[in-house]
C-alpha cells in the first residue's frame, strides 16, 4: 500500500456511505429479505420490516439512490431487488 501524506485511504468515504446505508435496522431487514433473489414490492417489504409503507418508501429511496437496489415499476407497483 502506498503511503498517503494525510493518512487517509481514498476508499474510506465510499465505505462509510455504504455502512450508513446498511446500518439502519429497517434497511438491513429489507436487504436481508432481498437475499432470497426475488423482487419484492414496497408493501411486502414494509410488512416484513414491520413499518408503515410511507416509512419504507423513504428507506427504499435511499437504497436505490445509493446503488444497492434496482427498481422496476409494473403498473402501480414498484419492485426492488438487489
């Protein structure tokens, strides 16, 4: 590894951003559920995580924006997958 004058690894910000996404219990529950390989609706994940659909929608938005989830829309349903 090359010595860095400021002692910081340039990968640290990306790792910190990833860690903040998965550190939330609701988001972690969603990610664990999605390990089954299928796409879930927001409603299914909300019930699984035990939170309101509106709460889960905010969490899914962060996970999609962070690049951890892919989103597919079919009619009025929004499906997410790893």
